[in-house]
C-alpha cells in the first residue's frame, strides 16, 4: 500500500504493508488451488505408476487403478497393516521383425506402488477384481475403524 | 532380446482439443495407440481401460478412422473421494488412413481394456494386359 505523504505526493512504503501484500498474495494463491480446475494439475502428484483413485464408504475403502493390457495374472497385491502394495509388469506384444511402426505411444515395463490407507483394514476380507483394464480393490475397514453412531439422549 | 525391466512412468491423461462441441458431458481423453504395419494389414492397438466391447464405437469412412469409447464411472453413489489421481471420461481419437483398406474384413478385438484393430490392406490390382484384336 502506498501512502501519500502529507507533505507532497511522494509515495512511501510502510514496512508492515510490504508483508501484508505478500500475505494477501499467498492467500490468493492458496485459494486458487482449491478450485477444481487447479486440482486437475495436481493429478498424478505421487509420480508413481499407476494413478489411483481411493474412495471411501462407511464400511469399505475402494482403490481403483487403470491398468490397460494387464491381466490378473500379471499383478501382485499385498497388504501389511495399513499399507497396500500393487506390483506388476506390463508386457509389450511381441511382434515379428517385419512390422514397421508408424507410432508407438504405449509403454511396457515394471511398476510397483505402495499406498498407505487412512485407517486399519481387515486384510483377510480384501477382494480385488481386474476387468477391462480397470483394477478395483475392495478393502473392508477393520471393526475399530468403522464410524459408530452415538445416540444422544435427552435427560 | 533382453527382458524389458525398466519401470513404467505415470502419465497424465491428455484430452484432445475439441473441434466441435461434445454431446456428452464429462471430460474426453485421447487414448494412447501403437500403429504398425505388416505386409498384409495395418494394426492399431489402443489403450482404453474401463471400456467394454459394447461401449466401443469404431468407424471408418472417407479414410478417417474414428475410435470412440465410453466409460461408465465405476464409483458407487455413496463413495467419498480421498485421493483422485485420474479422471474417467470418454476416449476419442481419429486417424487419417493413407492406405486402401478392405473394409468388410476389418477385425476388432477388445481385451483387458486394450483394443486391437486389424485393418487388412486391399491387395493391389495386378495390371492386366488388354489384348487388342484386329478385325
């Protein structure tokens, strides 16, 4: 904020105001990040393949990943405490030497990702299905992690 | 050949620059494809996870090949998002083909979210000699 000096129109910066400006700018930037449009740029923030979506219901967690071309036999899933590990390998189709590539965008290789879940899960009841390249893992919450209703009584 | 053991990198799903307004709602993504050519046919392999065979539309007219697949959002109605690293949406991509394709023989297979299109090339007509008869 520039304060006009009473003696003339000489602008002067006040010390506190400089930081106020920066503080305001910081708050504006943080507010921008809350908009859904900015959230899209933060996708794949973990930087590890595969990209996952985790959703929660009262009784279960659902972890989904898009793994095209990967069959259930190429995947290894394991759970320890509250950490889920997804590992696997994506094979490239073997083509013979006479093929000429016009375009090659699909990659192949290994992947491994560990995900920490927000609460304890019942590992023995976990279930995973892989259909059409979409892996869905259903993780039932442990009894202690399920929300319990507290009834309010009036005296 | 040595086994390919490099690790897969995660990539954000890219969407196309829309040239016309989309009729459906939701984001549209460009599926990754491999295109290669063998002696007899052109093969297009596209990654479309979550697309079932009945939701897939493959079209070839006027030498433009269109791949369109719709995905039903797998989340249930009561689920709350904790981590969302990718979005689900329709897949759409178009290619201009330079080769002449034998259209009735096009073969499409969809397994594990990967579409494999086999487009057999038209065999070139062998030149026929025309005999000239003298009357």
